[in-house]
C-alpha cells in the first residue's frame, strides 16, 4: 500500500498585488520565518489582524492619494 503525500503550497507564493502587500507587511512585522515554517493559516488571530489592519490602512492611504 502506498502513502499519499500531500503537496504543501508555497506560503510565500505571490499571486496578485494584495498578496504582495500582505507579504511585505508580514516581512516588516518579522513574521516571515513563522509563515515559512507553519504557513499563513497558523498565525494567531492577533498577527493576522495586525496584517489585515495595516493592509487596510495602506490601501486607504493609496486611494486617498489618487
């Protein structure tokens, strides 16, 4: 009997501009090593919330400048 090996997606793969922004903010917060080890889904609620809050702030600032 063979075992199935589940392919793990690259947690740092950038698919669109929002993913790029999320990655930049995570890097600034020092969370890149944790994301590489355990993935995005295993961040705490506080860490995820901080990333989302900063993304929102930057997107608002960008929109206001346009």
